[in-house]
C-alpha cells in the first residue's frame, strides 16, 4: 500500500514507534538499563502520541527539571530513582518525535521511517546458499 507521498513505506511505525537496541554507537549504559528503556520508551511514546504541542512543551520542561534534579538518583539510586528514570524514558520518547528520532543510552527511538534508521530492515531476499544448486 502506498502512503500519501507515493512510497510503499509506512508513514509511521505504529502506536509504540520503533525502539531498538542501538549497536552502531558505543554506550556506557549497563544492559539492564538499556533493557528497561526498550520496555518503557515505547509505552511513553504511545501515551504521549496524540498530545497537542502545548502539552508536549509542558512535559519537556517538566522532564528537564526532573532529570536535572534527580539524574544522579536515576543512575546511582536514591529516593527519587523511579522519577528520574521515568523522566529519562519520557525524554527519549519525546525526542523520538524529531526527524531521525534519537539514539542515546543504548537505544534508538523514532516515530517515522528515516534514512539510516538502525531499525530498518531490507526487504531483499537473502542471498542463495552456495550449496543450494547442488
């Protein structure tokens, strides 16, 4: 099926966006942190998908303040660990709205297909095995 631009590629990745582990950039994020983001970022994308621009701006400011105040709790533990981590995941979900999405902390998140997306897969058939014709 073609989209409005005539391409057969979808205009967006669906309600959860596309969130994948990013293997093309090194990260210091521990695997359990990356795995948690792989779970939470798509949920926050879906939760915030239909919000108007003014609400997105409010959430952006709120999350910047939370990360600034509790980023150390998110990383090292503390009374505001959950709030800090949620703010980081929400921040990535908000940044996924940008053209080309966002790649950080071991994950790539985007809402629409784009060139260079680590989540894009080729639709070309796999090369034939050399022994297939024998």
